[in-house]
C-alpha cells in the first residue's frame, strides 16, 4: 500500500445558527409594544422576562472539536514517514 501525499487535512465544521441570547423575549416585547403603546401595563410581563433573561448572562460556550489538530499531527507523521 502506498502513502498518499496530502498537504493539509482539514474538516469543515457545520455552521449551526443559534438564536442570540434573549431573542425570543426581545421579539415578544417588541411585538407587544407594536400592538399597544410602549407605556402599556400589558407589556410589563414581557419586559420583566427580558430583564431576567439579560441578567442571567451568557451560558458557557460549547467545547470546540479538536479533529483538525489531530489531522495536522497525522499529516506531519505521514510526511516524515514517506
């Protein structure tokens, strides 16, 4: 079996579109404001939900995949073995 010379090995990660933090609450509040006035008491619940969401902060980010790191190591090993 012969070794295949591949200069760089990389894997493209899938791009997942996540909703921005508190987007649902902000949209609900904007919709409420559009349907009634900004100072209406009916929008108070949605304003409170948005405030609570904003105070929570960002959730910890997902860990990044280390596949490309290992592919680069594998590529270096196969280049020196040839």
